[in-house]
């Protein structure tokens, strides 16, 4: 073994902090930071290192001398194996504390920003069963626990319908109950698995690329509508219809039952034809009287209830009076644009995914919104002087970029256009801090509000209101 990676044990170390990509943080005796994957701040532990770098270690707690008072018992039997809810062992109020701290640290340290008195983070009313979309994978060689491997009992059921083990593309954890999506999500998944096994329908072999059943997506909308999409690898009509017909009969509440036959290497559905087997090819989400049509490929915020809270903060920060031209950059299916349209003179949404813009236009028509226009393309190519000449100078710009943040050219264009107000929504406060850092000569941070969309995980959304400095 190379010296660099030789394991070290640090004893009786207090875990100090949490945040960094969901890991907790301690200090090694030499002062280097240790990122730990299975501890809670306040624990006193022995740590075995798994990685050594110049500035830090990574490790796991192997012995707990004292368990933190911030701990709580995880409610899910899959905790520790599943990558989904890594903070389930920390009480929710402490999850919120560390999320807020991470956002503030990033804005101040990475962005070098002066912050106003921070608003307390907005927690999610639902701490479990808050997701409206889940994607499960089938596998014919499920991930086995250490106990199963060590046990001399023969392994009965080798199939899995569940989630990828973090960092292992070919290992699927069979899920008995997931606490992220409300029922009938669990009931549908369990039924699909048992029916498929009873009828010898084969589960996908990820290494060999064979088998019938590949993935399943379930969407549950706030309107009560349910979409199920099964992705098959092999094109076997009889077997496929056997399963779909069974689902249709067993769960009449499914309003959209669809399938895909995908024989590509990867299981992304975005370039695939989706066939509607039963019901409609879409479901509807509803927010404040607005209806959003969601098809198999549409993006919609996954915590619907908290998305509403987020959008209200955005609208509040934008402070519209009805006379403003508002740009909604990275508009997705135009949800924020439509949400603020009633309070604006005009809204302009820009987004790179053509299907999302199609949805945005159709939804705006259905919602009788006549003051919204939508444009498709890469932001740095679309959001130009020419575009602004055509659509009007924005008074307020709302921007909600993906995790990587905004392209430098987009930030430069924002500075050039220089609207009075910018509302920046972000799911990654590190890239948000970087972008805001580039804008601090021209803009002040007036408000910063973290919003928790994903309880039990380290992810956090943050909304910042910027106003232009007076010359
Ligand atoms: C965080 S989502 C925002 C979605 C939307 N605001 C909402 O609340 O539903 C970011 C959006 O940016 C789009 N996007 C990513 N890169 C882009 C680019 N270079 N130009 C334009 N849009 C982009 C993505 O397709 C995605 O819809």
C-alpha cells in the first residue's frame, strides 16, 4: 500500500461541525481537518482514516465513546446503507442549524459578502414523505449486507428494486419502505417486485445488460394524481403487458401509466420515447390556483409544499407593484415566472431545455397568463443585448441556476444590464457565493433566506435579494 493511504486511527476525538457535503468535521491531533461520514457533532469517537490528503483526512467513526445529544434514532431500516437520508440520525432542529451555518459561511467566506441579519432558515413542515418523485432501479443481484455475506444461510431473494448504493453504479439496495414519498408509492414498488417475481419477469443485470425490468419512476402530485413509468430493457410485449395490466387493475388511482423500452447503455429517459399505456400521458400539479402539466420528462420541484414557500419568498423579495418587467433566468417549466406574472407588467423566462419551454408556454396558456414570454437556449447565448432590446429592459431579475451556478458571461451580462433588484435562488450556496462575490462592487445583499427543501439530507436552498448600490 502507498504510504499516503496508510490507515491511521485517531482516538477520543470530538466531532465539531457538520455541513461539508453532508459529512461531519473533526480535527486530527496535527490540526488537519477530518471529514467523517457516520458521526454527529458532539459525538466523541475513534476515527479510522480512509483517505489522506495534504490538508485533510477522510474517515469513519469506528468506536463511539460518547454519543451526541443532537442525535436521534433513524426511523428507516435502510439508514446507513442507503445514500438517500444521511442526516436521519440528527435531530431536525440541528439539521437546520448546520444548513443555515453552511449557507452563511459560504456567503461570507467564499463570497466575501457582508450579510444582513440573517433570517432564520425555513424548515419543511413535512420532515418525511415530502418528495413527489422517486426513481427506483431493478437489479438481479442486489447489494448484500455484511451480515448476509457472513451468514451461512443461503441467499434467497437476489433481486432488488430500490436505490443505488452511493458510489457503486452496479449495486442496488432493495428497499422495503422508503420514507420520502407518500403512499401508494411503497405499495406500488412492493407490488411490482412481488408480481414480477411470482411471474418470472426478469430483473435487470447491470453488468451484463440483460433482463426485462430496468427502472421505475413514481410521481405523486398535490392534486392526488399519480404517474408510474416503467422502463423495460427487453422488448417482450406479453410480459410487459402482464405487469402493466396488473398494475392498472391493482392501483386504479394511477392516472398515468406509461412505459419506455430502453436498450441503450444508460437508463436516462430524456432521449427515449415514452408510451402511454393507460390514462393520460401527464398529471397536474397545482399551486395557488395555477395548474402545471407534468409529463414524464418535465422538471418540477420535488418538494411541492416547500416549493410553494420558496416561491412566496422569491415573490416577496422581488417586491413587485405591477409595473415591472421581470426576467426569470433558468425558468425550467416557467413555474416562478407564472407565479409572479400577476404582479408584473411582463415576465420573460429563459431556459435551455426545449421541452421545458414547451411546457412553460402551454401551462401559461392554460393558466390564462398573457404577459409571459419564454425563450429557449443556453443562457450565455440568449441573454444578450439584442434579446433585451427585443423584450425590454428588466427592472427585476430572478435567477435560479443549476448547482454549478451561473456562467461568468451571464454574471457579466447581469452586471451590464444592472436591474435595480436581483433575486438569486440557489441549491448550492458555494457557487451562489462565488457568483455574488463577482457582483459585490455593484450590489448589496439585502436579504438572505435559507429554505430546507430536503429534510434528512444536507442539501439546502438559499434565496438572496440584491439591490443596486447607489452611485
Ligand atoms: C434549479 S433549476 C430551476 C428550475 C425552475 N426555476 C423551477 O423552480 O422549477 C435550473 C434550470 O436551469 C436550466 N439550465 C441549466 N443550464 C442552463 C443553461 N446553460 N442555460 C439555460 N438554462 C439552463 C435547467 O434545465 C433547469 O431547468
